[in-house]
């Protein structure tokens, strides 16, 4: 959903994207950051076009501090309780943080009902999310012992 339009735009315009991923968001992203060799990647070995991840070394706390320090305006969805944004109704990551879906239910109940009742091959989206949540413990981020958050798990 997000990669294909970026690749198409790069082919059409010859421009390369800036990617807003942060390495501390998951072990996979941390590994990708290390594999690429840092914020900017030009290696042929990655089988990717050149890429820039300018936020890779930032944490979520860094982002909020930057916003506060510069008195930047933010989308009001954060003031309504969302901690992340993305495609409305997307269940990706809901096993870790479902506040975006909670906000959608509170702010746009008709839209929420439409999304949750969407059916594909006889399976309702809401039922699929419920089933995924039963197994959420399998998806929790694994922390190393050197991470200060280790003791909080």
C-alpha cells in the first residue's frame, strides 16, 4: 500500500524518497538500519534504490521534543488520543497499539462500523482483528537486556 506508490513515483520522476522510519520502532527496522549502513544507503548489495532515512536515529521522544521546542502545529488527531497515524482503519500494529482504532470508533463511528464489518472471503475485518488480538503476545517487541525498558516487561 505504501511501498508501491513510492516505487512508482521514483520510476516516473527519477527522484528518490525520504523515508520517515525510525530504527527504534522495531527490531526489523533496527536490523535494516544496520544492514543499510546508516541513514543513507547507496549500496548495490541491498537490492534497493538509494534511500535516505533521516529520522532513523530519532526516537519518538526526540520527535515530540522537536515539535515542542519549535512550537510546531500537529494534526488534531493526536489531541484526540491517537499515538500514530496511517491509513484509517488499518490494523497493522494494532496488537501493540490500538489507540488509532479507538479514536476512529469514538470520532467516526459510522466509518468504524463500515471498516469493521467489511467482509472478504466470508471473514469480517473486525473478527480477523479480534482473532489477531488473541495472539498479540507473540508480536510484542523483544527487548535486549541492555535496553532500559527491559525491566518494565
